[in-house]
C-alpha cells in the first residue's frame, strides 16, 4: 500500500496556489474460476490498477483518470483534470474536505491467508460446488455455472487539504446457478456464500440453497391477481433496503429527486422500524474504515421509530445542505468521482423468526426473488413494480409455488405497511443486511 | 473521413506472444489488445458538474485447452508484459503436457464505420454548450419541470485481435451519445422522464439530431405522467409503439438464443431449431453490420466480422448467436457475436443490434382494432431468466386504450411474461419499423452497447404489474 500512498501524495503535492487536488490510487488482484460439468471451464487471473485525480479551482471541479500507476500517467491525469476543471460551472459548494477529527474504526478486513492461497485450492472449491449442487437433489437437471471468485483490493486517497487514508480488504465468494426440472417444467435457483478468506466459505450452504430454491419452485403456476400481504425473503429485503437507502442520499434530496425530500421529522414508516447505515460494523461486507474522500466512516441513523432523522452526505452534498459530511462518499473505482451512497444498511431486527413472521401473515405471498428492480422502482415517484416468484403462504406456512407474477405498491406505502420484522438478520453481498420482512396490502398481478 | 489506426502492438510481437501462450500445448490462443479513451460531461441542477476523461490500454490473453480456458490480462503492452500475461493464461495447460505450436499471422483488414468528426478533435467548450442548450430547452417546456440532468459522452475504442488460427485484424470504434432526464412536480407528486440519443459515429451526430428535441421529449414524458393513473394489475392486450420496445425482443428471445445458454441447456429455445417458436408474423434479426446503430461493429471482439443473422424466420427458429469458443465446439463458424466489455474480460456470446422486421399492418389500425388495452410508447430496462423464459421490462410512457383510442396516461410499471408464450401471442405487426435509443446490455457482470428495434406490434395478452384492479 505504501506505493499507492506515495504516488497519491506526490500528485496531491502538485497542487498550485488556490488549487485543491485529490488523488485516489487503487490496485486489485482478482482470480475467478468457473466449473461446469465436472471440469474447469475458465480460470482468470487479473491485476488492475489506476489513478483518478480531482482538481478544484475557483469553485470548479475537473476529473481525469488513467488505467496505470506510473508517474507519467498520473501527471497526465492531473493535467487533464486541471484542463477539465476550466469547463465546469462555478459552484460555491465545490471543494475537497480536510480531516474532520473523527477517529477511524480499527477494522481488519484483510486476510493474508487469502492472498497466499493457491489457484488449486480455488479450483477445488468451484469443482466441489458444481458436484455438490448436482448431487443435492435428483431433480437438478443442470448446474449452469459454479463460480469461485476473489479480490484483493488496496486503495489510497490523499488530498492537498491534509487527508491521507489507505485501506485494504479481501473478499471471496462462491455462487452457483442450478436448473431443476420435472416433466415439462424448468425452474432455477441461485445459491452463494461470501467471506474474507477461504475458510469463511460454506460450499454446502451455497449448493443447498441453489437446490432448494430451484426444486421448491417446481410445479409453480400463475395465480389470480389479488391484493395481499407479502413476506420478503432476506435477499429481497436487502434489495429493498438498498433502494430505500438510495433515496436518502443528501445529493438526490437537494436536487429534488427523492421521495423523502423535505420530510425530516415526519413519520415515514411504521413505529417499530429503525434504519441505520453502519460501515464500521466489521460483519458487513461493505465495511470500511474510510469513505471515498478519506473521512472516517461512522454509524448514521436514518430512520428511528418510523421517524425520518436525516440523510447521507458526502462533502459536496453536506455543504449544499449546510451540514457536515456523514462520511458517505462512495466511488466505483479510480474511473469515477465520488458520490453519496450507503455501504452497510440494516433494519433493526425484531424478535420473530421466519416461521413466526409467516404465522403472523396467515394468508399471503412469500417472495423468494424479485427481478426488474432497475426498471420497476422509481426513487422519485416511489412507484414500485417488480417481477417476482415465490410460494403462497396458507395457514401461516409455505404452500404451493407461484411464478410469472409482478408485485406492486409504492415505497411510501410499503414502509407504512410493515407488518412484522424478523430476527434473522444476515449481512449479504451488496450494501445491506437481509432479514425476513412482512408487508401488507401489496398488489400481486397474475392472471 | 478519419483515418483509423489499429496497429496497437507490432504483429511480430503478437506472433511471439501467441507462441508463448501455446508453449505447453493448447487448442487455441488469442491476444486482444485495446486502447480506449472516453470523455463524459454531466450537467445537473443547472450546473456543469463534472467533466471527466480517461484512457486505458491493455491486452487480454486466453488459451483454450480441451474444455478449459485460461485467461490473464495486463495493462503493460510491452513485449515483456504481454509474454508474462501469456504465461499466466497458459497455466491451465500446465498439467496436460501438450506440444508447442508456432503461429503465423495473416492481416485481414476490417472496415470501421465512417466517422467524419472525431470527438477528441472537438473543443470541450462545444460539448458543454450542448448540455446548456438541452437544459434550457427542457426547462422552457413548462414551469412544472423542476429538475434537469443531462449527459454527454464519447468514446474511441481501438482494438486489435490476433489468434493461433493466423487471424490478425483490428477495428476503430467511435461512439457518441447524449441523454436528458427531467423531473416534473405536480399536485399528485413527482414524475420522471428521459430520452437518449446515440450512434456509432463521431461528433457529426449533432448535425443530424437536435439536443433540444431530445430535451423536449424527456420533459414531455415527465409532464405527461403528472396526471397518470395507476397501471392495471393483470393480463391485458398491449400495443407497443415502433422503436420503443426493442427491449421486449431483446429479453423475450434475444438472450435465450445466445449459444452459451443453448450448449448448457439453460435456454427454453434449446433443441428447437426448425420449430415454430413464435407467431408467423415474427422475423427476428441480429445485425452487427447495421448502419451506424449503437451495437454496430466492423469486427466483434474475437476479430470476426459483424454481420446480419436471421434467427427467427416467419416464426421458425433458424439459428442461434455464436462466439468463437461455442462455434468451434459445434463445428461451425462464429456468427460475429463474441464480445467483451474490455481487455479485462473474457468474450462471450452477446447481441449487437437485435430487431423484429416490419410487417404489413397499418399502425393506426392496430390501435383502432384494440377495444381495450395498453399502448406502450416508451420502455425502460428489462431482465430475463433464459432457463425458464420468464422475462420482464418496464414502461416509462404508457396509456390506456379504450374503444380503440389512446386515452389516459399510466404510471410506470413492469410487464412480465414468458418468452415463447409472448412471441406466440403477437397478432399484429406494423409496417413502420424503427430502431430505439442506445442501450446497454448487462450479462455476467459485463456491459456492452447494443441496439434494439421493432415495428408497432400487438401482444394479445401480457401481465401488467400495476396496482389498479383488473
């Protein structure tokens, strides 16, 4: 990491009088293995690195990047960012942050064991995942792909205003997609396991989930359209929470593009719902000690007891709103500028397990998975309409499978109609934790 | 016309790299070299927020040994860097103990699309000015337009491909795009509207199309929905306007006809060649050589020429889409559908410009002969499960059809259906073909530019995922 910090420091030190410069340098090493029908279908190993440079002068910001870490590329990116800044509009809120005094959480997200593990061990895991998924149920007709992948990532951000932050982390995952068949019908199921080192990975669970989720959908039919309560699987809840957290971006709020704009202090959800974004929780896969602008991440309460407390901010959005950054700057890598985003969102768990949540509902729909989230959820109007598959809940227990349906409501209504919150919290890939969640009065479109 | 230059690495170096890749044996080796530069400018909340530019160069090397592909990439285009990547990719051949092979390369020139004005030669101030024009045009549409964002983007992607069959070729792909998104505020809340424009050409795009019109269309779409009522819930007949619903075709059958899904038996279209899989009114084509559409390419990312492939002919399934690897195993040529996001990715089967050809019906008659249903004027994204055929896509502008007339606007919703079932239910196809806007298709974590198109068409019944009782 020292090399990244040195390079970023050298670029930031080039700041001319009246100019602010930020350099973000990152490097990643990735391995992925795909198994198919007992063979290795592909083995990829990759190293990528690059630098992104922001320059702010006279209230104007410019950005440029290069997919390399040599000094010449970094200097070229700096010159290009300077030039680009000249074309931006003047913005009284533009500018980089200096240190804000908040101490970084001592998170250890790097596992040397993963860095040291051999390709052979990774290949063995992918092959075992393929084999165990095939063997899990006689109705598994195909395992389309059994994947192992990992990433070792290091990054450093240094600014001419005194920020100097470096982070590194390891992640690895197994994922498998199974096709189950019986008679004419085909159904699919996806299973995964994630962690920071190989020992965290649970092949049996990934294989078992894929098998269970595909086989239990066999015989699914299209139900009649009706309004009913739905129980969201943990994965679906995590998807929903990521969307809700996106609407709480201070940047979108300031630009009038959030359904929660101007609603701080209002009851936006049922009274027992509390929502938090906490990247300092080491169990969260999105955990990190520093945000993308180099400020220490912190626990941000967003909704408490149903009441909206506030929004997430990076430096710019905070200045627009007249409030400090909540250290919620995220960036997609060295190719993009930072923006506001959540990293580790969770709903405070309730005290019912998944079975008890279904018992509360009695008659309803258990939603195993949703699709079309990017085309069917509008964070401005709140309109929510997604494809779904799952099982009916009858007499408080899972009953027959249903497919080719859509569920619809609005985000506003859904938060107000939460019936029960599960106790089964689990951190999932992405930026949110899942738990079983029941929501009343949702339209199910079928035949 | 602009002179293109696609020699990124000297052919002699590539020849030695391929020989290194096959040093321990192997059935196939390939080097893919890429030099990409891009500029993006965004205007939001009345301000030019960001002007970003960047350049990335690198090469991806793959080695195929039996059923296994080894892949490695590097940003170091020196001979040393390329040889190191070749050795890493060849690691999969380690245990097999095959024999080394020498490679000879024969250059095959490709024909990049005509570009008259390279975006890199245009002053940044001119690009910024386009955004301001769009902002003004959108805001002048109505006082109810409360927010506007607009984006300009251009990219130049030069690629060079060499493989152990002796192929050596290259392409110079220039794309330019523009988009506008608006938020309108009314008594019943806020609504959004967007519109985009994109072609595989240079800055001359803006001589052919007006950014003001793009902005006005985005604003109109948001304003229209201010008075929208909830979309229906349940199965309804749907008329889809020309050039708006290509994404339906892309999801309902495009992905399911990609050979990687076929050979893994994870598509509902597996084993159905020669069978009727759609209404006889349906002829489906994927065409990488189509004009200057968004998915246009002179060669794919495996060096094979983009070309016109008829996939469904009058309802009968005639072919799938193929990349090099799957075609090789099937003992047939690639169809020019091997694509990758960048040198950091392995190629796979991807669509280019996918469209349904024109039929014979008058589009007005299609609406007039629909007593009750929904008219979809603009679609958003979609998604499909190829194994089950279940797919969906979102509407961003739709209206009720009552007594054969287009009436009230509807709020956004997703439509859900099953591919073969929906294709069989197409009972009217208009004579008014058009391509839609620039699309981005995501598959297995890789995004590539694609085009979609279709004439006005009617599906006799598809499930609308709204909230209003049937």
